[in-house]
């Protein structure tokens, strides 16, 4: 079983904000494959089913971003998901809006959701799909920026990156992650 985790914050207040692009990517997969998020356990809402012949679990932790690891670790243990079968989708300030970057491992880069996952998984070695949201301009505080909704002029880039991330997940279900990285990191 492969586990795909989208990071974000629960609640309508945070819906469609930059920090919730991981949730938006999970919603794209849910929509594409008709896998409703009807399960709730371990501070997560999730769906289980099949995509491209592979059993998957699509996860949205509802612990708030900074505590994501508290939701993911127990769900991994419950479903006996191996670390190499986990991919995490999240926002990245260092990539422009619309860009995606896949990595097999790495540090947290200041991202508190990833920091929580590293702490609870006990390793930095898990697959990541980073979706660019760009950096704030005019000295806007990062906290305010990531909790903002996307501007109209960047919406098409965001939609494209979300679709591309779902394409990458689907590819990973059929081939090694390294091959997917090589294809999607161009």
C-alpha cells in the first residue's frame, strides 16, 4: 500500500490557502479516482482504494500543519505502511507558483509540517512533492502570506502544478520514484 499525504490546515478558514496546496493536491486525486475522504482515524481524514492497480491511502492530517507527524505516524503503523511507500505533498516558498519539485529525502527547510514528520518518523528519508507558492513581496510576513488565498493571476499556475503533482503520484504507482523525479523535475 502506498500512502500519499497532503499537508494543510483543517477548517474552512484555511480552505484554498497557499499553505493548503497539499490538501488541494489530495482533492485532485480524490476527484480523479472517485475515492471519497470518508474515513477518519488518528487525526486524519482519508480514503483507501485502488489507483492504477496499486492499493493507496490518500491522507489529510487534521492536526494543523505543525503537528502533521502526530497524525501520519499512527496511520502508517495501523495500516503497516513502510516508509519507502510514503509520499508527502506540501507547499514550498522557494519555488515559484506553478513549479513542482520531487525529492527522495531532505531536511525540513523551515517547513514546520515537514519538521513534525521528520520528528515523528525518525528520519528525513521520505518522498516529497514540493509545490511552489512563491515568496511574499513587500516585506509581508511569511505567516500571513502562506495563510492567504492565491491571487487571480497565479491561479492557472497553481491549478497546473496541482494536476502535475497528481500525474506524478500516478506515475509513482507504476514506476520507481527516481524515474518519476527525472521526468517531473525538468
